[in-house]
């Protein structure tokens, strides 16, 4: 019962608060009224008490005066005793005119009682009147107080009960008239939704003819209900329209995506032929005029492809079709790839192309490597394009450790013409072409695309520059640390290992020196020929021993390798010579082997391969690392990417089929052709191949479907290396190819170097040996 009552109070907090306030107010009123009533009654009791005592005393005063006049002490005491016997009197004192004292009762001083004293003069009334003394009556008010207190408790209890009953009655009235109707309103509102607004709110009460506050609230709620119903109807119509619009938008995006994919394919397919055949022609012996024309065709095709890529990338970004992905990648390998891609252009201008990666960076990171590579490649391409002399320097450095990863800054520094203050504010806008350049600068989309890609990854891009002092474009992005590492360990060299390094480029000399010193290798650095010769003579004359000579390629090949011959003259053949080149050329391996070098390293691969090259050379072996496959080794064996691989080439375009066949045969492969997916499946079921080069768009079955069927079949090529070749370079197409079981993705136009790398990887997957001298 008590729990139900308490729950009732808890479930009705408003009524409970009203009841408590009424009870509190009633209790305060009860206390006030009780106090006033008690005070009035107390004053009346005191008055009646004093009146009674006065009557008793005044009735005894004539006799007392006669007794004093007659000096009848016995009668005096008897009269005082009679006065003291009155209720409320506990002590009586009479002091006569001749200072005689008569008392009755216990003295208030001895008793220690708070008293009230009444004084009366004693006068003999016969004329002439004569004062005979003073009578003092001491009263005890405790009985009076006790009676007042008892009456006060009775009154307080009765008043409190009245207040409680009034509050409870008011609670019931409030509950009946207000609270239960508020609960009904709350229940109604709680149970309503957009689908159940038909029934109006009706309270279980007798409506007054004139209406009241609750009636007005009910009318307001019902009016609001009608408005909500109308708005809900309009919202349903809008929702239906939005669904239809979303469906049309999805269809438009799908159509746009398909259109972009078709456009990409339709443009890249003929571009593959133009660039591929022009590249093949450039490798042949042609008259100068013809070579110049072919070179113009090749460069113009590359420029056109760049424009098309920018326009398609921007369209995909604006359509929201570009998503971020996360994969493990090694920062050094990513930058080396960019260096290799831009090395030929830098070589034409004799630019130093180098890079540095902060030692504090994790060796392997998780992030969208494709978008980072795209941004840095655009920065490097522009830097090489607009820089006529000096260097282009790519750097990756650690900024700070954040809660969700590592904040990195990638920067590309050049020594080009620089940007003015006005250009700094607009360089990342669409259709802005830096440096007021010619049409070679493109349509001004590349940098705006970089900005959008950076923002998509949660990063940002920027530039620092002054006119005439070059420019530094940078990308800041947060990446997470990968649980794996892809970094090559330090070289295995003995303690006290010493290297004599000659490099006329101050930046490159600094970078190589720093890398060697990080491996605890002592470096003797020389930036000029004179300094190198002094150090060389000092070593030959019995100075500090030198275990390795490292030479810049331009100095090593000058004057027919005079510097290499000088090293051999002073130190003999027991100290190996390693040539470092900023610009790798086809045939470098053969050239420096002929000049007497023991190793060759393209600087683009310095951080990834230098340790292995030094280790190999310390073992007395040759080590030639370049981005081009050598034509032949010292023993005359053919060492192109992987010779003798059996390749199934699936391509429906006859021009591209012929081009791909020529490139594969140039790599030393044996090629079998198939023009449809069904033909490819038939040949894959009957003969073993080392690699399948598969076009993604075929007339009957698309490439991913063909790859899936080859993987699912139990034939001889279930585990064969399958590489996609497609003109659709979207991330979705790449993911679709990899999901079907393909090993890698090769976009059109296909470059010979990229194809050689694919063939080499296929050789590794099939177990065929790959040469140690190519990268």
C-alpha cells in the first residue's frame, strides 16, 4: 500500500509539488495562527490570574490594616497565610511602616523560581487615612505556562490536521481537474506519430460552456495536430520526390561513371598505339628529321594523355566517385618511383633529381599511397618542367605524433623561377596555369586536383616561394604506422669501414654522406676533382685506408673514364669502384663495365639498394643497379627482364595486339595470342603459360571474368601470374581486377619499362630466374 502511494507521488511530480507547497503553506499558517491564538489566550489568562489575586488581596487588606493598627501579629500572619494559599501565590511579604517584616511561604531567592510580583499599599481607612506598610505578593506563573503549552499543542495538532486535510483535498481537486488531464495529454502526444494523427485529443471531463484553460490547450494541440498532418502529407510528397530524385541521381552517376570509363577506354586505347609505336620508332636508327618528328608525336601524345587524365580525374572528384583507401607502403619506395618516372625529363635539362626521407619516420606506413603518389608526381612533374637549371629535391619529414597516427610533410623543392605573392593565393585554383606558361603547362587542373585529393585524405597542400628563388610545394597528411617493414637492413661492413666519395653536386654529396654515416661508415667527401685527387694521393701514400670508392657518373665517364683509370693507377684493383648516377641511361651498365667500374647504382634507388650493393661489392661481386635492363652481361648471356617466358596475350584490338606482341618479344618472351575471352579460356585449359596479359574489355567475356574462370578451373594455369591491361584506370576497376584473382594492374598506354617490370614480376611468380643487375 505504501509503495503504491509513493509510486503515485513519484509518477505525478507536478501534483506532488503542488501538494507539498499547499501543505507547507498550510503548516506555516497553522503555526502563525496557533502562536497568535496562544498569545491572546496567554494574555487573557494573565489578566484573569491577576484579577483573581487582586480580589483576594483587596478583600484581605481592610482586615490586615486593622490587625497592623492593633498590632495583632497573630492575625497578621493568619491573613498573610490566607493570601498565600490562593492558587498561583507562593510567597507573601509585609513590611510595616515601623519596618517590621511579616512573611508567609518560601523566599523566591531560596527557591530559585522566576516570579511575578504584585505590590499593594496597606492603608488604615478611618479618617484621617494613614499608611501602615506595603504588601508584596509573589506569583508562580509555571502553572499558567503549562496550561498555555498544553493548549498550544492541542491547537497546533488540530491546525496541522486541518492544513493536511486542506492540502489533500486540494491535491484531489488538482488531480481531478488538472493533473490527470495533463497525463492524458502526455500519453496522447507520446503515442502519436505521423501515421496516427487522425484521432483528435479528447479529455474525459465535463466541458464548461465558457471553456477554460484546459479546453484552450486541447484546442491548441488539435490545431497543431492538423497542421502536422498537413505538413506530414507534404513531407511524404517531398520524400517521394527525393527518392525519385536520388534514384535519378544514382542512375546519372552510374551513367556518368560508365561514360567516363568508356571515354577513358576509348581515348587510352588509340593513345596506347600512338605512344607505343612512337617509342619503338625512337629506339631505331632514324634520320634526324624523322626522329624529331616522331619525338614530337610521342611528346604530344603524352601531353594529350595528361590533359585527358586531368579532366577525367576532376570529373570523378566532382561526382563523388573517388574514395580513399588504405594500404601499407614504404615511403622511400614511393618517392623512388616518382624519381624514376621523372628522371628522363630531368636528364634532358641536366637537373639534379634527388630525395631525402627523415630517419625518424616509421619504415612502413598505412595510407592512400595512390593519391599521395599522384600529388607528389604532379609536384615533381611541374618542378622539372619549369626548372631550367639546378635541382629538384623531394623530401619526406616527420612533423608530429598525433593520437591517430604520424603527421608527415612531403615537399618538392625546385630552383625554378618561383611564384609571386599574388600567384601563391591562386595557384591551387582550377584552370590556373602557373608562371603564365605556354600550353605545355596544361589547362590548370593538376594542382586543383591535388588539393581536392589532399582534402579527401584529411590533409592539405601548400606552397612557399619567392620570385627568382624557386618554389616548394608540400603535402601534409596523417598516416598510421604499418605493422610490417619493407626497409632493407644496413650493409654488413667491418668496423672502421671507410669510403672515398666524390660528387660535384653539393646536395647529392650531402645526402649520400648522411646515409653512409647513419650506417657508421666513415666518409671522406670531395666535391671537386682537385680535392678528390688530393685524398686519393693521400690514401696511396700510406694515409688512411679506403675500402670503397664512390664516383658521380659524370665525373666517372669524363675523358673516357680518366678518373677511374687514375684510381686504378694509385690503388690498383683491390679497391672496388661504385658509380652513382642521377640520370640512368640505357647502356650505362655496359659503359661502366667497360670503363672498369665494379658497380653502378641509379641514385633513385640509393636508399633502397645502396646497402645491398655495398654488401655485394664487399663480397667481391659486381653490382649494377639501373632502371633499364642491360643488353648483355660480361659473359654474353641475354639478360633482359626475363627471357623465355611463355605469355598468353589476350587483346581484341589488332593494333594494340601487334604493339604488345612486339614489346613482349623485345623482352624475350614467347607470345601466344587470343582475341576473345572464350579463346583465352580454351588456350589456358590446354597449355601451360608463365604469364597471362589480359585486356579487361573483350567482345564476349570481360577480363576479370576470364581471370576468375582461369583461377576456378583445375587446369594447368590455375596459379599462373595474371596481369590486367586496361584503358580504364579508375580505382574501382583496379579493385575489380584484383578481386577477380589478378596479380597486378597495368594501365594503358603501356610503357616498355613498366611492361619489363611486369614480365620480371611474372618471372618471379613462376619461378624463373631474374637478373641481379636490373631493377
